C-alpha cells in the first residue's frame, strides 16, 4: 500500500509552473484595464506629450470593451482550432505589440487602436487560460490554479496604480513588455492540454502531456477516463444554440451569467473606476485618492490569495456565500452614509466609514465573488461546448460591467450617489440567495463528474470494474 502524502502540492510542480507562466499575461491585462485611471489625468493635462481632448480620453475605456466584444467570434474559433496554448501565446504577442506601440505612439489614434487590440487579446486570454488550467490540473488543486489568473490580474492593478501616477508615461509599457516576454520565454515550452490533444485525436501527445503534468505516476487509468469523457462528449451536439437547448448547458450559462454579471452588479467596476470621486464625495480626510487606490488594490491581492488557497479546502459555494453577503453589508454602509449626508446630517465625525467600508469591500469581494467564478467557468461546460460557453460567459462579464457603470451614472444624476449603492446592496443579497439555492458544489470532482452533476445524473467511472477488482 502506498504511503499517502498529506500535501496537496505533492507531485504538482509542473502544473504550478505551467499555470504561473501561462497566466503572466493577466498582469499585463490588469495593467491595461487599470491604465486609464492614472494615465487619463496626465493625457488631458498641459504636460502631456500627446495632444488629447477629454472626449478622446473618455473613449479609451470604451475601446477596451469594444475590443472584447469584437474578439468573441475569434476566441470561439481559435481556442478549438489552434488550441488553448497557442491561443494564449498569440494573445500574449498581440499584447506585447500593443505595449510597444503605446510607448512610442505620437498620435492618440494609435493608442485607441491598441486599446481595442488589448480588449481582443484579453478576451482570448481569459477564455483560453482557465480552459488550459482546468484541463491540466489535478482536481485537488484545480481551484487554486484556476484562481491564479485573477491573482495575476490584481498584481497588474497594483503595478499600474503604483507606477502610473509617479513615473514617466513609457514606464508602464516597459513593465508590461518585460512581463509578456517572460511568459513567452517559459510558457512556450509547456505541453498542450491533454484534453485538447485527445479531442484532436492525438493520443500519444496526450499521454506525454499527462505524464509531464503527473510525474512519477501511472497515467493509464486517468488517460482512459479522459478518453472516455471526450468520446462521449464528441457524440453530443456542439452548436451555439445548444447553450440554450441542452438542459445542462442552459444551467451552466445561467450560473455564469449570474456570477459574471453579478460581479459588476455589486459595484466592482464602479468602485474601480470611481474610487477617487467616491472618497472625495464622502469628504474623507484620512487618505488621498492615489494612496487609497494602491491600498485598495493591495488588499484585493491579499484577499484573493487567501481565497485561492482555501477554494479547494472549503469549496466554491461557501466562499461565494460569505463573500457576497459581507460585500452586501459593505455596500449598505456606504449607501447609508451618503444618504445621511445628502439628507443634511453632520457626518464629519464618522467620515472614516466610507474609506473603511471600501477597503473591507476590497477584501470581502475578492474573498469569493471576485475570484471563484473564473474557477467554476472552466469546470461546468462540457468539452465540445467549453469554447462557446466560456466566451459567452466572458461576454456576460463585459455586459455586466457596462450595465453597472451606466446604472451608476444615471442613478447618481437622478437620485444622488446613495441610490446606486442601495441597488448594488440588493443585488448582493439576491445573488447570495441564488448561490445558496441553485449553485452545485464542484470541489474535488473531476471534470467528467461535474458534467454528470450538471445533468443531475449519478456518475459511474468508466474503469469501475477494474477499480472493484483491485479492491477485492
């Protein structure tokens, strides 16, 4: 009898290396997403090296979102046509080109084009990377490895908030290029996902891939299970309309629409894009906006790291519930504070409440709702629908961001700054109810087991007979 190793990381070094090197792009994407916050004030200032109007600057965020939308068909096609690994490398090369152009651009039109390109490459990366990681990872650490994508993105926020306001314009581009070159130098040597290789009828390459990611293990049984799962899923339909027509796919897309859109309907995009204004409106005198943004992003990184380490221990559902409920209370505190201030009450003695609530929000949001959805997205779609399902999920994420920002702007202008925060509070508690009643727990289950769980069927391993004979 083999001696069991209590460490969940035993034998997983190659998986960690692939996940870490393959998600460095997310640092670049986090930098590009947060780039406008410190850079727009510079671009519209008199000291800018580029002649920029306020109208042109406002389009920089929209360029990113438009790129994400326009990249959807390309993403669906490429992740299944050329593979998860090559899609990631292609997106990384596009982002590298983008940072170089930003560093040397002498006209705003070039930066607008690059922002659009960043949106397309980010869409492809955030679909391909979770797919790749979920397909190479051992079930005992799949949640942790899938969480690395968000951790890397948050590191990008910390970098751009720390570098952008204080160093020359081109420095962020240099940092972005260095990160992407490191990814290309390491990840290029990683094998493709064994799931994808089997899906493309390359069993020998799939075996080598699995042997690389499961060193010193006999991969025969796992390879048989994956082959059985792929062959079964190949017989199932894989049309775009099957996202709605097939019950298990429909359940998966409902879950991801609520979770991905819900991230923004609890105000994350609003707070990231308006943190300075929110704190200034609150009349807080305890911290200036630039330092608050850095602290906010650092807290998110720490909280996300804690969540990543616990997601395979306590499960996806528990972290999501705790995160969503606590996030709702933070938003409620902000809403009540602004409501009292607008009503004419003297709130100077408690002006610390908004800044504390925002910082606690950073921790509670990233504890679950801000990191677990990307883990679940990569788990609940079958192989033949994964590219379509994850791309649609990514679209829901973008749509949620646009809706939340527009709602915030409209409600602030029509009813006051407290109104959208009451709405976001209600959204938090509704999402928590949905998670409690509808979301299945996928912790510790193989991708094949999860598919049976989504269908409401009992899972019977393909090698059940051999397992029973071994026990006897």
